[in-house]
C-alpha cells in the first residue's frame, strides 16, 4: 500500500470516528431527534454558513463519485455517497480517494 493511500484510509477512519463522537454527545444530551440537531446547526449565521459549505461540498463530491463510478465502471466508489451523507464529508471524501487510489 502506498503512503498516500494509507493517509486516505486513516483520514476516512478519523473522519468517521471524531465527528461522530460529537454527534453522539449531542444526542445523549438532547435526545435522538434529528430535526432538533438540524435546528441546532442553524442557531446563528456562522453555523448556517458552515452547514451550507459542507452541504455544497457533499453535493459536489456526490456528483464526482457518480461520474467516476459510471465512467470507470467502479461501482464500489458509490459507497462514498452514503458515507458522506450518513457520516460526513470528512469520511466520504477520503474514503472515495482511498478507493480511487487502487
């Protein structure tokens, strides 16, 4: 395994675990209400800006994954899409780069 590929894998794992630890803390403190979490993301202009920044990045990544998967017939790339929307861009992007670097 080349060094950069290992970096992508480590970043994907870190991007899954670290942000999720904050989400779980929030859910444990506030209940498992996804809409309440979405409301919390929009408590001010700074957090709304960050949410939109990540949303646009997630959409761009999704389009890139779909186009690459279709062009290269590499259907395993598509796993980066649920990783992006169920975990976050911090997991989905390095996971896609890891898969792509084979």
